[in-house]
C-alpha cells in the first residue's frame, strides 16, 4: 500500500509538471509571441505593388520641351495565373514571334511567379480591345498604361539623347537593388549617362490579398502607401533651331557637326550622319529595323561626332601658328619663303607659290610650306603638349560616356614603330594636320571654342542642370579649362582666321552680311576614297557666341562641302540672339594687317 501511494504521488507530480509546462508554452504562444505571429500573418496577406515614377524629360536651352513622356499600353502576364495554352493567341494578337512568351517566362523563372511580366509595350488599341473582350478566357493577362518617349520639337539628336529600353537579364543581375524584371533603363546617350537622375524613385501600394492571392482591398485604406517620386527634368544646352539645321544638312551625308558656346562649353548642337529614328525604340524595336541598322555599311548608330577620329587637315594650322607664336619661334612679322614646295628627303608640294609669307597670310592662303617648316622649329613633343591643352588627343570627358581619344603622336610613339632613329620627315605632314594625327569633330569644336575665347572655357557638356518640382534650375558645376596662352598670340591667330573668311582666303563663302565670321577650312586625306571636308569657325569675331566644327566624309574640299553647313548653323543662332546687324552693308570690312613685301 505504501509503494502504491508513492507511485501515485510521483505520477501526480509528473502530471502537475506537464500541466505547468503546457500552460507556460500556451502563455508564450498566446501572449509573448502573439505580436510576431500577427505580423507574420499580416505580411503573408499583403501584396506590395510597385509604382513606377515618371521619367524626367528634356528641355532645350530656351526651355523648349524636346523629349517628353506620352501614354502607351503595355500587356502583361502573371506566371502564377497564366495558362500557356493561350500563347498562340497572345503572340498572334500582339504580333510577337512564336515562342516569345515561353522564352519570357523561362528567362524570368527565378523571380516570384506573382510578379507580372511585360509581354508587349506600345500595344495597339485593337489588341487591347481584343484582350478586353476575351478577358474571362485569359487568366493572368492584363494591361497597364505606361509612359514612352516622344520627341515633339522636330529634332532627333539620336546619338546625344540615346534611348531607354527594358532592362536585360544581364543588367538586372548588376542592378538588382533597384530594378525588377520589365523595368525601363537608359541604354545609351544622355538617357544612360543621367539614368539615376532621370529614373526617379519607385513608390509602393500595399494591397490585401487572400490565400489565393486575390486582391480584397487596400491595406489600412492606403495610409501606408509610399508615393513614387518623379525623375528630375534636365535643362539641356541644345538649341532646337541650330540642331534642326544640322540634322537636315546631314540627310544623305556621312559626318558630323558640333557647335559650342565658347565662354561656357555648352553644346549648342551635335549632329551625326547618318542617324537613326529614336521613335523606333520607344516601343519594342522590331527585328526588321534592327536588321536594317546592323546591315547598313554606314553604321547609323555610330556617333561620328565623338567617336570618328580623322586627320584635322589644315584646321590644325591654327594650333601650329598659335604654338609657334607662344614659344617665340616666330613672330607676327616672321617671313618664310614659299616657292611652291618644300624638300626634306623628298619634295612636299604646296597648292600655290606664295613667296615671302607671314603668319597672317599663311593662315589666309593656307600655305603648306610655312607650316612644313614651322613644325621643325616647334618640335613634336612641345606641339603635342599644347594640342592636349586644347583638348586634342585627350578625352574631353563630355557627359555622354562614349568618345574616342584620337591621336597626337609624341616621340615615344614613333620610337615604338621605327626605333630611336625614326625618320624626321614624318614631321612634315604633321605640320599640316595629316599623317598619324587624328581628332574627333567634338574635339575640333572645343579647340575652336578655346581659340575663340582666348584659351579659357568650361569642359564641354550637354546639360546645364536639373529642374526641381518648383521649376527652379539647379545648375551643375563644370571644370574651367585655362590653356595659359598669351592674349597676343590669340589676337594674331584670330586675325588670320578672320582673313580666311573676309580676305582672300579659302572660306569667303562663309561670309554673313551683318556679322564677322572667322574660320579655317581643311581637307583630311583619306587613303580609302575621297578626302574628308572640314571647317572650323566662330562668330561674331568681336565677341564670339558660337564655335562650330563640321566634318563631311568622302566629299572633297572643306570650303565646298563643310563650310556652308557651318554658315547656316552660325547664322540661325546669331539671328535668334539678335546679333546680326541687318542695316550693315553687304560689304564686309576687312581689318588691317601688316603689308608683306616679296
């Protein structure tokens, strides 16, 4: 009986212990962890829907809207609800290739099956109507209204603006902290360079869903929703009218034109021909259009303004003259005799026999002999140093992201090719901008702007700044460049450029009644066909407001083909600014320069 009583006592104690343990665990579950379970339950019943912000737009220098957003239909499928048996119908109505939807689902299978995937941007009104009519038979198929780019000002500037498109799987892996499948991202040009400013900040709407992921209402009546923040609008430096002229002039031509405001480094216009239609990239770009671009031997997507490096031809003589004056190896009165050519190992011809020639006449007449000899007085490395100061042979660091460096050779360049005893005769051609020297149209325009503004300007750029929500401009800061060349040297060289246009030079066809233009023509030798035409210039001569460089490929002389384009760009810009004196006689006053005796 005693043992039985002890067993009962032990059993009772065990039962009491188990009861207390159970009670404690129940208390813990109901009281202590209740909040955690509530939160977990809440999380599982809330669906966060991304709100894509409006992309920032572009304005020109006069606040003319040049790149805007317009609404367009986008068709989507949600993998968790979508029936692949409908692939054929979706692909047919949306004009998609067979297998497109399956490939889309496969590419994005690592992401949540509840995230809608964008099947077609820019869907037609007719296809949206068909989806509406058959909605009950198309589970997981819907459409939304998104924004796409439009170009209302009549300019394309395709190589500058660039375009945005749906992010690729490869990009998504690198940018997954912000982007999700189907997001649009700047792909090239300014759209890419300023992506983080243009894209804005995503918002989120929180929706209650049931166990089958069906929406049942807003979470907390939308009080917790996070609104999206629109991307910043950019104030570009472009002038619509100058850009339009440049684009028109390059229809059917290959080459580029760049115009810069000398005092600020602002890009007034940049055209590269041939160009391409940005409207084709506003929607899903057709394979046929991409095939046309890729098969075109002229490469329309290649930006000749920043990437095409060619010999500068006689436009390089301006720099050589400036460096010679600055180093003191010539003065404005120094004379070099031109008898129609120069012998250094072999005979190098000039296009005339200019007699005793000073720096003014050398520029006006584009005398080769003067510069054949001048480069030996300057020296290769000293010339290269100054060329780099003027933006030649170095990247300008333009806010575009793609540009060629070009080439300004130094002694070590030739030593690598020919050895220590490289032939000095190579220098002869360099003195007139031929041979291994190569520059881009952008570099030529910036070099011209620096000459026009006496050696000082800001780094070239496309964007002044951004507008906030109150339309207040927040300007960007750019580095000031100072070549530290004397004003006297600039005065002499610019007088020579004045004579090229207003004297008996090679660009008299650039004269504009009512304003003085200064410039220099050039011809870049091309071993593969016709030579390339070049012109650089600025105006007004007395107070430069615009500097221009024009390259036209495979056409011949600069005075015939490049100079007229520059003239039109200069004239329309100065006329808009009221800087052309309409009452001035059509006779162009020629400034006095020293007389030269043969």
